[in-house]
């Protein structure tokens, strides 16, 4: 149990460092720097789903893009929390 607590403290410290360096970077900016073609492919896929269902909702601009505009630190924290929740003791 002590090892687990030490590991959690180290990870929280790393997240804190990431926060100060990357607090203004958005998920979409990081994804665009890494692989812009997959981002374009995701948009095409989402728009294809939209047209096949004949929905009036614009899924890309109303749902997906606002999520991608979130700061990257929220993604890192949520992945960390999900990891902690799913770890078996």
C-alpha cells in the first residue's frame, strides 16, 4: 500500500508540472501537431455518420469540437483518475 501511495504522489507531482507548462494548450492543438490527417479523418467520419442518419444536429461543431477545445491538462487528470479508480488493490 505504501508503494501505491508513493506512486500516486509522484504522478500527481508530474501532473502539477504538466499543468504549469501546458495549461493553455488545447487537446486539438496537440492532436494537430502530432497527426493532422487523423484529425481530418475523424471529422470526415463524424460528418459521414451525421449525413447517414439525416440529423439536424451538427455533431462535429456542437459536440466533438467543444470537447477538443478543452485544455490538455483536463485530459491528463481524467486519465489519471480513471487509472486510479480501475486499479485493483
